[in-house]
C-alpha cells in the first residue's frame, strides 16, 4: 500500500483519520501497550505513529515489531532523530522542521538518515513539520533548539506551510508539542488548511472529543492523540466517534 496516496485520496473525499502516537520513552514494557492495541482496533484507528524527542529506553524496535505482530493498523515512524528508524514499520514521516532555523533539523539529520532509508523497505513521506503554540521549554523545542511559531501568527504559519508544499513536501504537520497545555486553535488550523492543498496533520494538546471536532471542522485531515490517552483512556473512543460522525455525514464508511 502507498500510504501517502491513500491519505491524499482521503483528503480529496474530505475523509478524516485518527492517528495514535506512541512515545517509546513513556512505555516501560512493550507488552503494556497490548490494551492500547486492542482499543485501537475497536476504535478503527487509522495509523500508529511511533517516536519521540528523545529515546532513553531500548524498546523502540520491540514496540514497532509488537504493533506489526498484533494488528493490521499501519505503523508510521515519527522520528525525533536519525536513530529512530525501524525496517519493521510501514513508513516514516521524513520530517523537516520548517518552522525553525536549525539546519540540523531542516536537512542535517536527513542526510545521515537517507542512506539507511534507501536500503530499507520503508515508504518515505516528506513532511513539513511546524511547532505551533508550544511552550519554549517543551521537549520538541528544547531538543531541536528552535522557537515555535506563536499561536496568533497565522500568516507566518500558513506561508511556512505553503513553502513546505512548494518544496515538495507531501504533508504538513502542525504540532503543539508533546504534553502541550493547549491545542492549536481552530483559526490557525483553518488559515493553514485554506492555504495548502496537501494533507494536514494536527496534534498536541487534544484532550477531548470537542477539541478534536473543532480541529476537524477547521480543516485537519489527520488528528493525532498521544499523551492524553494515559490520563483519559476514553479519549480515543471520544475522538474516534467524532471522526466517525464527521465521515458519516459524507456517506463515507
């Protein structure tokens, strides 16, 4: 399966998708995610994203392999650096942090990863990554040594996203950062969505079905939930129901 083409086809139909982000650093035992996998199946989750800003535990590969063994949900790597590559996954978001000006995360890490990816079976999905409305001391900002785009700078965000599309990036990812207190505002999502034509991923700070629904209506094509599931396991159910209801109105099953 060509996942990017599938996501592009969904966008043309205005069909929304749900991705669950698993940060290996927050999983002490890979087997502990078995319940999460079971729930994801019940909620018809579309994708698993795996990765984080920093890996301090040796469980990245086991988690990816376990996901592939226990379910048919596509596993897409969401790497924080060039060490987070697993040939067991289906694809990788080849992230360029275009909201920042740190050359290492614009192109540097990519140069090191490129030969490994060429030898792998992974589908490589070029993705423009923008940190939005994120605290300056968030893990993503700290590790990337970049300053996020302020929440009210809509023209900067939309122009940056458009530049990413013109550079050939297949998707744009707006992220408020792991554990963000606030999600990205609907106005910001709408401004970016109206500017670009490629699929738009939105994540960070989504803690309720209501906030997810607002993001969907504003133009997000893929909603990403992660850390909040630990405190509220029902969040996956709430968000999946919102996505189901949204898609149902389009007669999409």
